[in-house]
C-alpha cells in the first residue's frame, strides 16, 4: 500500500558530525523520512572510539544509529572508515535485527560495499545513491598520478559489481547519472535532487551596500577556492571582499595566497559555522561563487539559490544544471580567472532591477529542489513504484 509505514536502513560511509554534502544529504533524508512516519535506521562509521547502537539527535529528531568500529584516515582531518570485512559481519547481524523493507546505501565503498552484498543475499530491496567522484579523495592519496589512476580504475571495477546487485541506482542530477552509467556500465540511473527545505532560508532582495562574494563548503584543494582569491585581486580596493565559510586543511595554503597577493585584509575565513551564522552569511552576500569542477550537485549552491543569491560557478559536471548562464548568474570555464572576475563584476555592477532579476531566477530554479519532492521520489522507489 502507498501509505504503508516502511522500515528503511540507510548505510553511509560519511554521516554527521562529518561535514560534507553526502553526510548532509543522508541526514536530511533520514530526518525527512522519520517526519513522514517511517522507521529509519542508520549504519555509519563511529566518529570516535565507541561503537554500537546509539540514539542520536539530528535536527531535533532522534535517530537510531548503528556506529561501526572505525579507523581514522592518516592524512585526512576527519575521515574515518570501517573495515570491509568487519562491515559484512556487522551489517549481517544488524539486518537480522532490524528486518528492513529496503536498504539505501550512500556509497559503494566499505559500508556500502558490505551492506549491499548482505542485503542482496537476504533478498532485501536495495537502492544505491552515488555521491563519489575520484577528485573528492585524490588529494588525500600519497601516490603519484599513475598510482591514483590505477586505484580509481580499480575502485570503479569494484563498484560495477556492487551496482550489479542493487535494484535501483540514483544520483542527484542527470549529468551525474550519465557519469555513473558510464562508470559502472549500468543504465536507468534515476536523477533525484538532494533537495533542501527552502523555507529555512531568508532571501533579501536588492543590491548590497557592502558586497562580498561567498564560498561555502569544505576548504579543500578539490574546491579550487584559490581561483576566487585570484579573481578578487582584480577588483579595486573597497569594491569587493570575500568570505570563505567552512573548515578544511587547505586553509593555511589559501591564507598564504591571500597574504602573498596583498588581499588578506579583504578575505574572511569563517571556519565551521552554526546554522544562524550560515543563514546570515547567505542572506547578506552579494554573490555566491563555486569554482569546484567535481560537484555531482552541490548542496551549498542550492542553499545559496534558496537564499536568493546570484551564482557564479565553474562550467563543469552538474553545476550548469543549477546555474543557467545569464539568468540566475554566470558560468565560467575552469581556471579562467579573468572569466571568473568578469562574471562576478557583471553581477555586483548590475542595476538594482537586473540584480533582482538574477535573484528571482535563482529562487524559481531552486523551487524544483524542495526536499518534499525528493522524499516523494524516494518513497516511490523504495516501494518499487
């Protein structure tokens, strides 16, 4: 029956307190499903030395979370992983205890790898969502490029076997679905937005008196934040500043770039921020900038659009799905600093009427990404509809 309460087991290799798009999506999905009356159980690596079943508060909702024994990746600031051979034994017992109607994994690595195989063996319906791109992890692998290339090919070969065992596969955008279909030789991948609760954001229409360009996300090399700093140098003193909100181990390098280019006094590193600060920064910014070329959707860009911000983004992967060039912002070619600076200037130098048109376009485009639509789609897929 369409209104039957489901028991859904979500397997995630990253989950809050981790701060990244995949973790945020898994949490938002779980909280939304509980709000619709379903029982949701999470399986994720432990963020500390304790493991087992916990009742955790996430966005004011109590979630059942099985935390598996985990190990910290040696050169990553927060990443922890469960060992695949331990995952199989652990998830076998968890599946027997929970008896889920459906298993939904958020990756094909470690927890996803083991959980898919155990659920498949037990005849449980399995859904897999891909958030993975090699660029997301390459910087943390102490290997030469040919070694990274070999490892990436190996990971995708393993992923092919994993995706062959799932009933349905999803990714956040059509571009990401095409990418996954090519990588794992599978057709019929569903494009379902990560979604967000648009009502949580506070758009303020009209030009800004103190314009700043905002970047929001993990402060890692893969995000190419230095391109925004190099673009800032092309603006006269007093016309623009930059706020970089988020934590990560690339901050020191970026601070040095700012100092070396004489713009350190125009760049604010906010670090990890709370929800109230996030809302304020998004509402008050003049333009949102996303230079990354490894975005399968970009929840941060969705949040900026829900806040009524014009967006300047790299013309790469899934970002053109969100940024319609000339409508709610502009696309620039990766590494084209002049193009990036020009796009930002076109927005902050626009008339108030033109600026408001950019804002309204962002709000119109993001309306299709409301979390309620995402939850509808996943409920249908869970039920085999």
